[in-house]
């Protein structure tokens, strides 16, 4: 395992775009070359070593065996791990927006919380967040037919709104609450929410959403009966019938009025 | 007396105003509603450009103000150029060019208004028409989360509930008006049917209506968010049996829980209705040229709002690049506010950020944003002192007249001059 | 400027592959010049600048397309440079992309296909923003209440007066007619499906509208004929309507040396079968008609696989598209008193049986029609596909092997429901020059475009292939590449593209037609208009017409009128 540590040299206010912080990009480069990679601070083009300290092993290896550790506050650093296909990124603290965009493999681990659009249009790989995540986890870009198509996202805290919007595949597990409109416009995929959710599966065509806490269910969903899931008894619904959907929402308890 | 004047206030963009001018001053405004008349007649203006020195705003020359503004924008790593809704398209074009040159973010007041509607349109498209089509054909009008009696006072008579047209010679008598809102309003008092719903329940109500329109009403429970199913069935039936229905929606839908999902669902509802009859939908745009900014921005950049030029090409992601986002997330480190009053209309968290960063204000009138500004540049009033283009809420463009002279430069002149200063002072990127 | 030694194809002047010098002075082609830049074009292919006779590039429905398709704007993004503004988009590019990309392909003029008079101001605002190319806009008349009233009353004088007025009000170049009658029916959700259907409330038929506007067009002696999008477009079996439409105007004498009707994007109107299951190409029947008659011209409307955004003033068609394809997005925009439009994003797939046949139809129309002067090359941008794919179409027309290669990747219906596989014809350089330059210029009545004779505008394309050395049939890849980024594009005698890069961004001219009518007719017309504005329009008449401020670089073409 090649170990590379990235440490911010300052507190960032204007956001940083660092799509080059990615095992795929680092694998073929020495630490010095990594330091010369392009990174953006707002509208200023910079190089990584202007803003970060790069340290670790200087022996090149495969993408798969590259481990990038983000040590410090990366809450304003966007697009980390974009397009990654293999390897590991470990964020010791928070991570900014668009982490793991278009990911197809590898693993992204966040000790703190992650910003919005985590795992946007993900196709494979694993994302684990110990804290909370923002809005649009595993969703698509505006206008895109599909968001997440594959891979796994696990959030131990809660998420913001529009979780897994336009999801076409893959799975998202949230221990805490799932915000407003999780699984909106879905055409596949599997979402499990440990806490509460508001109007899950709006316009869903297919897929499954499990809400272990309380769900407010749309009037366009049809009750199907009770089912068992992981030792719990859940209310099963079919919908979103307003759009001839054939997805399922399973909720432990229902918010009425 | 100047006839056929366009009113520079709301998205109705009435073009039949008559203005009496004597000795280069406006003395009387006829035919406009109170809001428009007040705007055209005008009120206290900012007298001269000002820059803040040791905490106080001090008068200066226009050139110094342009240079100071340019300096602020050049030093900034994430400047936001915001507002645009109360000025003409000619200024918008300059603004977009300036945003490109300083590699900043540009956004309009749609961020606090119909931005969610744009996102809804990106999901579903918009089944719309010009307002005259409604006047001539509509026998059913629905106002959802919109109170035109107060916000668009002449809309009903010129275009909607009370308008008389070719196939609607009976005007109001030949139409049914439905109002959906969370409280009674002046508009609801004049409706044939008022559907009172709970705040934040719009999405569910719309889903229920869609089920009924689509013939699946039996799935819908007996009450939806506290509203009786029978009341919803009545509305669905009225909508389906109209010859030409028109759904106008306002901030009640865009600002309540669900935001763009509400619009998304409303657009789907109208699409579902088109299976049965002719139906159109239109956002009740607030300011008279916020629509214009969206049009200009779309043809120049590919996107109608919230465009980020930081990396040289347009990037669009409302939720990240909208004005409220870049200010609320404390990303923006400089703000140019033009033809809008963000200090009055933004959430508190956002206004907080405004207080922390340099602010350039371009406006004819003093307002709360002036208190936070570091550079203040008075401009001429577009549509009164400057002629140019505006787009009505239905996307129709019209040319606003110049009625009287002004001692202040126009918005587009000001922005052009700032661009000149930016080029002169150089860009280090 | 002197362009030396190029192999020139100027079919309008019977020059087909002559090695000759071209001289340019003051923005015009001249016999001789002593001064200026010398461009060494030895052995290289030279044609007049391209003329796009039909594309949706400016106005309300184009912008609606942009607004509803942020995902399209994320494609083909080009950041700003010192000279160029940023570019975005593929099917609905921004204004700057449109100008630069046409220029890179050697095109120097483009026409916006359909403008409602009420919203022409918007069209011109966008045209003003498109750099380099000269442009014009065709004005919609086929679903207009005043047109209906004149046609019903048989009042051709007033109709001609209205057409003249409408062109002035919209600063339009020609008369556009789209699914006549259907747009009005769509005001209440209906449509027409036959030439003799009656439009409710107005008591006129599509046939009468078409004949009326054709008559008015010729009374005014407009440079272009009427430009017609047929009824029943997009429906299996519609070729019959198309043939009936062509017959319906053949007795009307054109006022100029040109066609009396131009049928646009004919591919969408050349369908056989009775439904989608037995859908097939009837391009041979259409081509056969064109081979036997001289009163009509057409443009292809060629399909390009991949993403497209359909946008047309045929609003009921768009609604049906959306329902048929379960399209996620559908936009509609009715224009009071003047018709309507719709926008639906689409994906054309090689494995779709219908799309495969549609693709074949466009090519069959061009290859089976003997005279290239009757067929303009278009894709009905962005309905059939984006205009940046014109080089692909050129290569397909010039290379039967390329067509075979393509057909091998398509659904088998391309062979069973169309006859393209049996067509050997390969267009030569002269024919391509006609279909993309000389032909459209003649059809549109543009005297100084599409040719390189003395007095023509110095719009020249130098393409990086040597026609005497290359075999387009075999080396079609090179043809496509060379036409995608030409060696030189010269506009009004100025080099605007060099080696495929835009090097100058002059503003093009906006062409519009001013036709005179007798004062008495104009006054009679005003009575009607005053009533319509007082009672039906939502704006005041004085605010209606496009003002000078929106056409800052006009080229006014006078039409004799009556």
C-alpha cells in the first residue's frame, strides 16, 4: 500500500476544487509531481503544493494500492476522488461537495461529515461516512436521466434532502434520518434509512426504499400489506402510481397528518 | 403625454401606461397600478457615487467608483454579481461579460423567487403559452400559492380571470377561478373555489390531484394533508372539464417545503391534464425583468441563472452556484449587487456574509443594501430614464421607453465602465 | 486578397474543378486585384461559403430548449479565450458556439427557420449575439388569425399587404408555413390531418392557407418562395399528404426564376406504411415526383444518431412525440393569434428500427433526386441532429462504402424498409457545392451568396483536401475531418478561420425583406390590425414591431411588391 498524506496549509474560505486528488491521478506520480498538479482556489489556478503539504511514500504503485489520507479540514475542498476507479481515500475530518463524483471503484472513507452531491453519478465502489452528509447524496447532475448507477454509499449519521435523486442502481444506507424527498424519480437502486423520511420515492419508477423510522407517504402510493425485513415489521407500499411507478416503499411507521 | 409606456415593476409588464411629462419631469402616471405608478414617478435617489472611507460613505467621482469596484472584483477569488431583475437586458449582457472577465459567479433574483421553477422545468419542460392565449381562450384559471390581487394587480384584468378575448367575451362570468393557498387572500375572496391547504403540503395535494386526473383516485386516502378527498375531486373535475385551463403559480409553491419538487409536480399535473384537455402553466415572475435575465443568460451561457465562470467556462449547479448558496456557504468574497436589494430579501445567514465582504451597489435608490456597501454607484432608472429590452413573465420581449433624462449613467454604461477598468487594471489569472 | 491556385467549385457559374485564382477587394469577389494578403491554396478545394437554409438557431423555442436541457449545455464546453467567448452545448449550443462552429465548417450564412412575429424581437436579440455568419429569419404565417381572415375572404391584396407588413414587423426574410391550421387547432388541443380539414372558428383549410400564402408570396415577388413544413409531418403514410401538397400549388406561377414552394426537412414528410409496425421509406416516390416536376425544392432534414432536441412550430407533433416516446420533458409554447411550438429532447438510436429507416430516407431523397439544385443539405438542426454534423452528411453523400459501413451498424429495417442499400450514386464535389452553397442561395433568392462570380460577397471556404488527389469514396474519413475544421473561412474578404481555428469575429449582417404594397391595401390592413390589437392581443400595437435597435447590421433586400 502506497501511503500519501495531504494536509491543508491554511484554512480555506473560498472553495478549492481538487479533482486531481484521486488515487488514479496520484498512482503514476512522484510526491513532487503530485505537488505540481493543478488545483483551483476560487478562480485562481494553483498547484497542490501551494495549498497543501504532500508527504508519504515516494514509490509508485498501482491505483488499487494507493492510499490517500486527507488530514485536516477538507470541508471546503470539492471534487475529491472524482472519477476514481480504485484505491482508497481516507478523510480524517470533513469533506467538501462532490466527493467521489462518477466513482467506479475503490473506497472513499470519511471520518467526519461530507458535503452535498456525495457520490454523484457513482457507478461502483464504496463510500462510508461516519458523520452526516449533505443534500443530493448519490444523485445525478441537473437534467441527467440517472444519478447513481452502482456502488454502495453508507452514511452513519443523517443526510440532507433529495437523497439518491434519479438513482438507477446501487445502494445507499443511512443510519440516521433521510431528509425530504429521498429516492425522488428513481429507476432502480436500494435505499435504507434508519430514521425518518419525508415523502420518499416521489415519482419513483422502480427501486426500493426502506424507512425504519417514520415516513410520510404520498397519497399516490398504494398500501400492499405488512412484510418482514431484518426482524422488523414494515408497511409495504407500491408507487409512485402518479407516474405508473412499480417501486416499493417500506416504512416502520407512518406519519399521518 | 406619452402613450403605450411599459411599466418597470412586476412580471406583468403592462405596456399600456400613459405618462404625462412636463419640463422633463414626470407629473402624472395613468393606467398603472399603485406599485407601477410609484416606480415610474420615482422617489429619492442616490445623489452621487460613494466609497466607504473609515466606515463612512463619502462622495466620489464615477471614475473612482468604477476603479474601486474593478479593484474589488479583481482581488476577489470568488466574486458574485447579483441582482439584475430590475434592469434591462442590455445591462444583463454587460453583466455576463463582466462575470466572465472577473471569473466570478452571476445570478439573478430567481434565487429567492422562481429559481426552483427553473429546476422544475429542467426536469419536466414547461407547457406554456403567451398571456394573450389565456385571455382569448381560458375558461378555467387556477392561482396556486399566488396572490395577484396584491402582487400583480392588473394581471386579472389584462390577461387572466377578468380578461375578455375572442372566445371569452363574457370575461369573468365565463370563467371559473380556483385559488389554492395556505390562507385567505384578496385573490381567494374572488375565487369560485378556494382550496385551503396546510403550509408545506403542496406536493402531496398535487400528487393526489394527479392520481384523480389519471383515473386512479380510488387509491387516494379520504383526506390528504387534512384536506377532504371530495374537495380535491371537485378541483380535479373542474380542471379536466375545462376547455382551456391555465395554472399560475407563485412563491407559495416555490418557497414552501419541497421547493422545486413542488413545481416539478405541478408541471406533471399540467402534462397529465393535457391528456384530457388543453392546459397551460406559468410561473408568476415577480420583478419585471427577471425573466429577461434568464433568457439572456441562457442564450449567452447555456444556463438561465446561477452561472459560475471561475474556471473559464460556464458551470451551473443551483444549490452550489446560486447567489444564496455562495453567500450562505461563505464562499463569495465580494459582491456586486445591481438592480436588486439583497439585504432586504435574503435569509439572515446570507446577509451576515454580505457584512463580511466588500459590496458594490449599483442602483438608483438607497435601500438596506446601501448600508452594507463599500462602493455605491447611482444609476438611471431603466424603463423610465433608459430605453431597452425586458421580458414579460410569459417570455415575450418588449422595448421599454426612455421618458425623461437622468444625470446618472445607465446600468449598462456603468457595467461597461467597470469592465474597462478591470481590463485596464489587469487580471493576474 | 488573392487566393492562388485553388481548385474552385462554383457551380452557379459553371465552374467545376478549375484551377484558378480568386481575387477579393472591399469584401467582394473581383476580376482582378493588385493588393492584399496572398493565400496559397494550391491544389486545395475551394467553394463559396456555406449557406444553411434551415436551422433552429435563435428565438424563444431555441432558448426554451437551452433552459430545459442543462445536461446538453454540459457538452462540448469550450472555455473563453482572449478572442472567444465561452461555448457550451451540442444540440442547443449558446450563441457564440453557433457562430464559431458554423465558421469552422466554412459556413458563412445561416437562416433561423421559424419566427413568430410577436416574438421576433427575441429572435433578433439572439441573432445579434451570433458572431461571424450572416443570418436571416423566416417568419411564421401559417397559423395567423389575420392570414386566416384574408384567406377565408379570398382577399389576396390584403393578404399580400399583411405578409409585407409581417415581414417588416418581424424583420423577416421569408414566409414560413408550418402544419398550416394545426397550430390554431392546438389552441384547444386539436390538430388538422388533411389538406381539406376545416380549422374551427376560422373556416379555412390548410390547402387554402397554403395557396393563399403562395399567391401572396408571388404577388410580392419575394426572393424566396414559401417555405413549408407539411401537415401530418412525422406520421407513417404522410408521403401522400406531401404529394398532395406539392400538387396543390403547382399551378401557381413563381414571380422569379425559382421554385414556387420549398418543402423543408422532407425526410420527416416522406414516410410510408400505415403505422409504425409497417413503417417504411417513400423517399423514392418523393424523389420521383421531384424528378418529374420543377416547381418545388426541398431540404433533407437528415437524421444523425445520438442526442437531438426536436423543436418546431408543429406543437401537436411535439406533444405526440412526448407521449409516444414517454419523454421525460416536453415544453410547449402557444403564441396568441400566431400558432404555437413545442420542444422535446430525443435520442436517435442505431438499433431503433424506425430511426434506421429515417436515417436512410434523408439520404435517399438526396441521392434519388437527379438534380442537386432541388435538394439542400440540412439536418433541420437540432431536430434531425446538430449542424456540427454536416461534414458527416457530406461524407455519406459522397461515399457509398461509408453508407455501407453505417448500415452494417443499424437495425435491419434499414435494408428491408428502405432501398438505400441499392443506391450506388456518390455525389461529386460539384454536387456537394450545389447542395450546400449554390442551391440554397438560389432557392432563397440570395444574389450575392453561394457563388464566386464578380460582385459576389467574398465568402469563401478553402477545404484542406486536394480534390484531384483524393478519392472521397474511399477516404471519406478525411472528407469528414476536412469539412469539420476547414483550412480557411473567408467572410467578406476577411480571414475568420485559419486551420480550423476562429481568428476573427466580425459581426455578420441580418438580411430581411422589405416588400412594397399599395397604400390603399396597407390602410385596409390597418383596420383589421387595429381591431385585433384592441380586442385580442395582450400588447399595444405600437409596441409590436421589431425596432431598429434589434437589427444593428441590417441588409435590407427590397422586393418589388405589387
